[in-house]
C-alpha cells in the first residue's frame, strides 16, 4: 500500500469515528439516542419491557397531541397542563369558548385524562410541534410556568417566531427542540387568537412510571424523539483540494 492509499484509508477511518455524533441535535441532550434503560412506549402501563437489557434499538416516542380551537371573536389566554391549579377548574382553566381536544383519542375527555396522568406519571417533553393555518398564531410567546406550594414561581418564555428552522418549508408548522419537564405544578400559557385552531404535538423522551417498576422494569421509561424536520434533505458532499489527513486527529 503506497502513501496515498494509506492517507485515504486513515481519512475514511477518521470519518467513521466521527459519525457517532450525527444524532446530537443540541447540547441539552434532548434528542440523544443513548437511553439504555428504556421500555416500549407502546404499553402505557409499562408492562411491555422488551428493552430492559438495553441491547435493542431504542423506541420512538409516541406524542401527546392536543388541539385548541378558539370559537370566540377575541383573543383568549389558553392554558396547557397544570393539574394542581386547573384540573378541577371549568374547562381546565380555559375560557368556555375554547374547545380542547385530545387528537390521539378524538375526545375532549382525553385532555382531562392527560392532565390527570401528568400528576402521577411525570414526563419530560423533548420536542414540540406547533401547527396552525393562522400565521400570526405561530408568532406568539408561550410561557412555561412552574409553581410551588411555598409560593415560589418562575416563568420561562418560549418565543415561537424565532424558533422556526430556516430550512423548514411548511409555513403552518414550527418544530422545536425544547426540553420541558411536566408535573402537577407545571403549566403553559399562551395567546390563542380569535378563530384560530392550534395543534400542539409533544414528544416525551422520559416518563416516570411506578407501575413499570412494580412489573420488574425501570421507573424511568425513555424513548427517542423522532426527527421531524429535514428528513428529505439531500446529503451534503464537501469537495476540497486540501489534504484530508488532518481530520483523523483530535
């Protein structure tokens, strides 16, 4: 093997070693595919523990999909989650003209079940999808609120308008990678414009399940959030006349 052939082989091996970083979408780890102790999300009670050994391919997250329909003529402040403050409130703290539907079950009652479940099966959302045919609705700021019985509160703003992928083609969709942990003390508020129908899809990457633990599995069931944007992007080919030997270092 001559020197040029050795140089090319070293370059190929170096590229393969770097390929393990392809699944990292951001530094917060919300889309990492390295959850070893995961259970299948297909079984809600955690009884389908086919991945306890950590040797199988990782399950893909099943989303919670909630639709908000403002049937009124004015903008309302809509509320998502917040079991401790909103579960027993009329329309879960929302105006009566706001119709909330769990699209996974096709029922309004399904939304109430999701809120109730969030109080005993805490979960972390890894990715969000916001979809609406009203352009202004996708330019709002969602506030993520956390409250405590000791009176402490804090709010994190999530500005949808600056989170759109520059390469995303759909004008009515915004996909966001933003980890948010949901429990009974967490709720989101946002402006729901008059006549708007907003669909929010939330992909959990971790769920705490006591029942799964009792059934012999792990109490934290993890999954991988799917890649929502860029699935049809062509591979990038970099052409260079420079020596490629350096990529094997570091």
